[in-house]
C-alpha cells in the first residue's frame, strides 16, 4: 500500500454499526465533515443481518484493504462471505469517514495492536472513542443491560495503547441499557450538542440501516421532541434537549466507571473476555446470540410469517397497530419497529411507507415516523397530524 500523505483523525465506534454512524456525526461536530478521518468499528451485527453469532473478522470478508499489521479497511467493494452478513460495506459507501475493522478475537491486547496500527496509518496522536447511549460506562448490574462487551473491550484496548484518548457518550440513554437517572451523574455536564447540520452526512443511511439509537439521536439533533417507541428497547425513549447532547470523559474516568473494562485489561482472547463478562455482568451476550440462533422461532425476522401480502391489508393492520401504539403515549416510532411488529417484508415496508409519504407527508420526520394524532413537537412544527 502507498504511504499515507494526509493526517486523519482516528475514532473508535465503541459498539458496532450504530456507533460508527454516531462517530461520523461526532466527528462532523468537532472537526468538520470534510476533515479526513478513520472510524474503527466491529462487524458485530444483529442476527437478522448476520445469522452467524458473534463478531466477524477480516477473514470473513473479501475485498478488505490492508492498512497495517492486523488492520483491514472496509471498502464499498468489501463483501461478507456467506453465511455471514454485514452492513459495513454499504456504510463504507455512504459515510464520509473511512471504516476499519475491529477484530476482538485476541481480546483487548489484540484490539490495542490494531488501534496502534490505525494510529500509525492515520498519523494520529489522539483517539476519540464514541458510544451512543452510554453502556460504555455501565456498572454491569443494570437489569436493562444487554450488550456491554464490545464497548468495554474498546475502552480497555484504548487504555492498552497508551495513546491519549477521550470518550464521548452521545445521546445518553438512547440505547435504553443504563437508566437515565443513574447514567447522567456518571457523565457530568454535556460538552456540546449535535445539530441538524451534523446529521446531513448520515441521514440517508436510515433508509436501510436498523440502528434505532442512532436514528433517535439524528432525530433529536434535527429538533424532534416527543416519546419514541423502538423495537430494541424495554420502554419508550423521551426525545428532549438532552437526547442530542454529547458528554466527554477522560479515559481514566471512563475506566473508573466500567468494572468490565477494567476486568478486560490484559485479556488476550475473546473467550477470556466472555468469561470476564460473565463474572462482572452475570451473562455473555455471545452465548445469548448462540442460543437465539439455535432457536430461530424466537427471532423476529420481518416477513417471516408470510401473512401480509395485500397492500390494503397491510394498511389496515398498520392503522390498528398505530391506534394501539398511540394509546401507549408514544408519538414517534422507528422504521424497524413498524417492520418487525407488523412482520412486514422489505417490499411491504417500502410499499407502506411510500403510501404514508404521499398521503400524509408530515408523518415522515426523518429518520422517524410520527403517529397519526400525535402532537407535532420540534423540527419547527406545531399542531397535530
């Protein structure tokens, strides 16, 4: 590979694809969207995207670009090797920062070597570690905690590099993993807020990407205020002024807050990291994925039931579902919630949403959908639909 001539900012997406989208927004806010950057991220996606449990590594892809010892870049020409699946190649095509692959199979120490190689490739002497929601500072005993391992591994790995690192938590509570009353005191005051300008480079991604926390962050940054119902959360999320705020922590403070990250320092395998997760948190999310993959009936795969085919039936079913959802006090929903709760195929989802765009254009508040009868709060609107 030819020598790099332009210094790039180095960012780490702490938890995967949704955090990569958020990292692009945080980068745009801090440095400008046109500033060259590399975002390192896991290929560790939902089973509806990748049916193989656990994270992917470079050998699970074709068309990656080598950029240093153990470091592979994801390009638009990259493709997962079946049966694995991944949305990273499409993200690489649509996001402005370049994407690099984090491979956690050699634990925090292996990740540290990859991050150090990325820093050399970028010419960077600083790391920005980005998490949407806040599970990177989870204690491990929160009953709503679902996926802390990737974030904690990234935090432990950054510490192992010895490279100065700042930790950014965007949209506190949007991942619904650490209760907001417990989370905010850990974060301190916000460093800055994201605005509509910072979302321009990522807005189109949500036409196909299922990340709900990042979608709500984008909506909040664009002025949407209300109660949002998601598929991947135990309760609705309130979109208020805090939902688009970004909090900055020093590396030492973040490590102090995360028992799991501290336990992972010095880990040299993913199995070792899993064992630490069981000790600290009481569960292994990889084991949970294997269990779900072994019981496919428990997976909510849109369109799997094959029950909804007639467009009028889809619209009637949506109308009934919408009334019930609105009665729960929810004013906005994600595309993923619509598709999965109504068991819509991709074609049925597109057909329904296209009809809503034409017949009720105010329903679409990108990247969310406003329920009929909900107050239009934020984004410069008032009244009801």
